C-alpha cells in the first residue's frame, strides 16, 4: 500500500478544479497535496465529482488507502465504522442494510428495501438478502445517509451505499499481487489471494484492467452432538468443526476507450461466487460458538454484472449514459427439524387437527433457490463542474426492470408415512377424487415478482451570493409491480391449504428535495435540508379466508436535517456534524396472518418518528500521527398506536415500540502512526481501530413472520478493537494484524425463523499476515 496522502481542500484551486473535471462520470479520486494536511476525497454522491467537504449532505467515504489500511473486505468489516449504518445479518446469506433506523424486520421476504446498494452506476439491492461485493481493487466506498429519492430512486428511501470500482488507466502500466493468511481463535485457518493488472493497449487512449481473487474465510462454529427435539435420534452423522467456513472467488475485467478527448466509454464485467458448507449462526442456549443441526446446511451465491458507461464532455455540460445487467443465483439448504417439531407441538395435533401430525419426532430440511435479474438504464446531463456561472443544473432519466423467482421447499424424512400425509391423502381422494402421490415435500412455495420503473429527475441550484446557495430537486416516478404466489401443503394437494394467485399494482408520484447552504469561508459550511424518500407498495396474493388486505400502499419518509462541515488548523482538523428528524408515514410491515399459517403479507402502520445525530472528525496531529472517529445516536420508534385485524385475532402495535436492527448509540475511533524511520527501506506504520455498537432489538413488537408472534429480543451492545502493524515500501508492503483483540461476542441478529432461536455473531479474535507486491 502506498503512503497516505496529506492533501489540501482548497475549494477554489485550479488543480482541484481540473482534477474534478477529469473525474466526472468515472468518479476518480484526485486532489492537490500539501504536507501535514488531511486527505481530500472526491465523491460522486450528488452525481457529480465534488470534494466531500463541499457536499451539503451527511456522507461517509473510504478511499482505496483507507480500505486497504483497515483490511476492509465485507459489509461486516466496514458497517461498524460508518455512523448511521447498521446491518441485520441473518443466516443463511441474508443481509439487511439499514440507514438511520428505517427498518421494520430482519425477516422480510419479497419486500422492497428502504435503502439501496449500488455497484458503480447500478442498483443491485435485494431486500434482506443483499449481495456482498468483496472489496478488491475498490476506488471508493460511499455511504449517503438520509433520503436520496430525488437522485437514486425508490430503494434509496433512507440512504444509499455505493461501492465504486477502480477503472482502467490508459496512461501507464500497473499491477499488484496480494496474499493473506489468517487464523481464528478456536477456529480454522483461511487465506486471501488477489491480483490486478492494468494494461494500456493504446497509449493514453485505451486500457484493460483485470482483477482476480479467491479467499477462504475460516470457520469458527462447531456443530455439536445432541439428541433430537423428541429424543429419539441424534445428529452424530452431522457433527463437525468449523462448519461455517466459506470460499469466495471472483474476477473483474474492464476496458476503457477514450474515443476523443471529450468522450470515453468503459465496458466492464464482474463475477463473484460464494460457497459455504454450513451456516454461520449459533444455537441460543448451546455452548459458546456451537450450533445443533440434524441435517446438512449449505449456501451458494453466484452473481455477475455487465455494464457500459459513456461519458461525454459537451460545450454546455457533461453527459453520462450507463446501462447494466445483474444476474444472481442464490441457493441454500437449512435444517428444519426443530421447526417441524415445534409445529407439531404447537397445539394443533392435540386439538384434533392432524395436518401437523408428523409422527412424534420429525427430521427434515428446507431449500430455497432464488434467481434475480436486474436491468437498468440511466442518462444524465448536467452543468459542467468547472463552470464559472452561478447556476448549476442536472436532469436525467432512469429505467429499471427487476425479475425475481423464488422456490422454497420443506422436506421431511418419511413424511408419506405420517398421520399428516394420511389426512391430506384422504381429503384429496374423498373430496376431489384424486390420488395424492407419496412425497417427502410437505410444503412448497413458488414466488414471482416483477418490478418495472421509469423516472425523470433533476436538480437546480443557484448561488444567491458567493456564500449562499439554494438547491431544489425532484423526481417523478411510475412503477408497475406484479407478485404471484403458488403454495401447496403438501406437494400435490389442491384443497384448502393451496394458493395460486397473482396481483398487479401500479402507481406514480413524486418526491422533492430542498437545500440551503451557507459557506462561511472555503473551509466551513452549514446547511439545512428538507428531503423525501419513497418505497413502492404492492398487493398481497392471499387465500380466500385470509384477513390480510388485498393491497398495501407505498410509504414516504420525510427528512428535516441541519448540518455543519468544517476544516480547521490549515486542514489538519476536520469536524462534521448533522442532526435530523424523520417522519415515516404509512410504513409497510410484513406480518403472518394470525388466522392462517404460512400466509405472509404486508400491512401499513400509521407512522414512526426517527430523531438522530451523526458526527465524524479527523485530526492530523503531525505528519506521523492521525486520529479519526465517528458517532451516531438514533431513537427510531413507532409514533402512533394501532391495532391490526380488529375484531379477529387482534395484533396491537404500541406507540414507543422500537424499530429493529439499529443500535441506539454507535461510535468508532481510529489512531494511525507512521514513523520517520526506515526499516528494510520501508516506512513502519501502525493503526488501531475501536468500534462500539450499542443495544438494539431484533424485531418490532407485535410483528412476526414465524410460527408465533415472538416478543423482541434485545441485542446487547458490544465493543471490538482491531490492531495492525506493517512496513510500507515503494514496491511492497507487509503487515501483521489482530482483529477483535479481546475476542468479543457481538450479538448481530437473533433469528426466530427456525423456531429454536439462532444468533449471528461476529468473528472471534483473528490473527493475520499480509504481503503485497506492486509492479
């Protein structure tokens, strides 16, 4: 890794203006440099390249240097360092991204997310099951907090997480290889190999960049010997150590062509595959870092992205056109023995309802396969960044088509020999005159979702004075959404448990943004923002007897925010703070019909209130020492009581109920040192990072999607520390590190999905050695 840049933030410098102009559309990182100052980061949060400190929004950004210095590879690694960002990590392979507490559940199926995940120019968001692009050869990571509905659309209701890859450089050859080995306390060993080569094909006109990586993340959870829930068999044939090891491999190739001095095109293809032989959650109540499973568990997550981006610098503005295609195949197998036993013990059989008479001590598993396709197109025309005029403007058009097919199945060993199968077979024959074929598949579900969106958007800003700017923006959208469900319980049964329905929803509307920015000088500004974000509604395909509504409405998040950004002491000290109040109106939550098992749908709750504060700072004490940190406070709560399914099986939701997944407090602190000495012709460095994740809850009280409406579980606060020492030379670097120094157990998410509660935890103490060579 190369030496950290110490750079100025002179808003008016010609060098910076030229650098910003050069990076439009390809989101480069450039700045002028002066000794002893903090790094200037150029971001594209507002769809144009700007100094982070000049953007009147609450944004966190990590450049290439920061990503490498902290060893960030996955969402787990960096979420704890970003104020206002939290994760719901539910195995298998399900990650919910939450900004500022705008969440209703960690268990949603087929929902529309309140936050967006972007890979370069394309949204690849999947609610509750987002892909996790590995941070290899990444230019920048940006977290945009607060509604981004005007520029980023429906899934940016509460914020947007952007992962921006390094692009080909036609000005020169570059290459590196990187290797890492790790060892986990009481766990396994892992490795991480990656490499990059940047090849100019035509001098200063065309270049090819190729990246490849393969890694095995060591396992640390053991599947231990246990009797079955009914005590008639054991899991001796499934006992194993470090079952949650996972292998990730991938590659990226991108080609940049400068067609003229003012027009360039970049083509890219990215592929990633994650496989795991087990799931990374523990069984609550079992010994530390252990789970109890009676069937095989596995995960495979394979996806790729194809993209084309064109940038053209015109005499009156800059044109950016991008189109992308994302394809994902996601599959898991999970042990369902405890779930099936709980169904049988839930009182149905005792009351004479034999549909869940599974024979006393069932053994079974579930499978889920999902295929996702996302196609997007966007065109933006905007005023030139280096324009000397007082007006700034941006207009754009957006189109996306998302298709998702999900195939969920529950199996039970010997189901055809149970009382439940005999019951359904009798009904099938006596009522419909047809045989029910023997099967071990006692439940199947097929779910198909299609979402087509079009939008036009724009922003207009005007400098009333040299210090005071007004910005207004808006987005008009129109969407069509269809959702189809097929359910059979068991497979082949056509009676009262069956469902085959499809419903369509259409809506159009608009969201708005208004911002006032006052610049005290080149280093300090204050802003006030009103912004809106939206999330699309939909329909509930339901059984005839269901009490769920046929439709649920789209919901709107309104944000009122004030902030202050500043640099002091000749750019050695940076302090940013933002305070916000958000009103989430008519928000949709997923709930299980209290009168029908396996019938999920959405209902709208009246409102939630979300006040909060975010702050970050960085201080360059000298050329050798730097300290940085961030914090956030959030109090997301239901603001109006309501009773769902009034007069049936009533479900109350009380005022003051906490929204799930977001901690009340979070904080991070980092200390970095670079020595003036030279060891082996290299500069020694060290960095320590501390992170505090406060208390949260796993679900919204009264709302559940399991067998029963479980009360929320408190997820305790935890603290972690990461330490790294290394040497940094011109052509190589080496480092040793210890992550999670005091071996803290972080309660990331309590899942009620499988009846016996499971808990996702952070990685235990991990030791590592990393070597990197540049060519």
